C-alpha cells in the first residue's frame, strides 16, 4: 500500500504540471483496455479549464493519482473520468479521496445542478474496478449504451459488433450529503494507511469550501 510516512497533496493540476502528469497518465492507461488514453493536448486543455485533479507525494512531487471532471459544452453533463492510481497505492484510499476532492470542488465552484446538469461517470461494461467506488459515493445507474467503435482508441475493448459498451452512472443528492458528511465527520487528515493528506485550494481554505458544500447538500436534499 505504499509508504505510511508519505504525505500526499491533492490539488487542481495546472498547465505547468501537465508535463509530469502526462507520463504518469500514459504509464497507467497504456495497458488498460477499459480507460480512454488522453493525449497531452487533451490533458493540457483540461488543466486550463480547471477540471484536472491530481495527488502527489510532497517529498518527490511525483504524481500517484489523477482524475478529471470535464464537460464538452455548457449543456452537456459534467463527466467524471480518467481515474488512475499508481499500482503501489491502489489499496491505500488515495483514489476515492481524490475523487471526493474533485466532486466537492466541482459541486461548490461550478454548481452544475443549478443549471440542471448532471455529474456522471462512464464505466466500460467489463470494467469492475470503478463500480464499488461509485457505489460508495452514491452514484446511481442511469443507463447502458453501445457506441460505434469508430472514434474510440484502438486499445479500448469492443464487443462482438465492434461497439464500445458502457454504463452511465449519475451523482445523487444522497451522494452530495454523504460527501459533505465525510469531509465534516469522517476525514481525519490521513488515508487508511496512516499517510497524511493535504488539500491545496489556493487562497480558499478547506473549511470555507466545506461550509459551502454543507449548504449545498442542505439545499439539494
């Protein structure tokens, strides 16, 4: 599970940091037939719009986790995806902590529900790894869709008809309340391994973000 003495910093990834985030991303997804590998240009575009989130060791600056929440237009849902975690930390809790941070950040600063936009996650039909995480975060299953294989990376697994098939999950008000409760009552500044976690929110404090998150959870209950 990695080094218990490590300290991890979770933050929005800037464009200046994409040059180190991209090799980490490609090193993880290059052999995974369920995840869409993103180009450096795509990650840079995500970073410029502030939906790219990362976890790094503070002693080395090395990335150990990435995810993004993107949207293709002002009317499209916010799409949580690209969760990648270094092999040695995959049972440490860093992945779900990073996703919780990303969800809290996007809900507070973008408030997608105020414009009736869902927060969703796509999961390949044969990819079981994210399903328990989404269940813990109270995403609900919305639908299963088959997409023509054209336009998808060659590395992604297709069905017998050449389609990429996936399930769509939607974030819920119950999930938002649970997210606010976790940050308020359960999070103690460490992972389950005992390693410390810090959040970098720039000029905003974690307490200020959580105050807004609790208000939002009450408003959408």
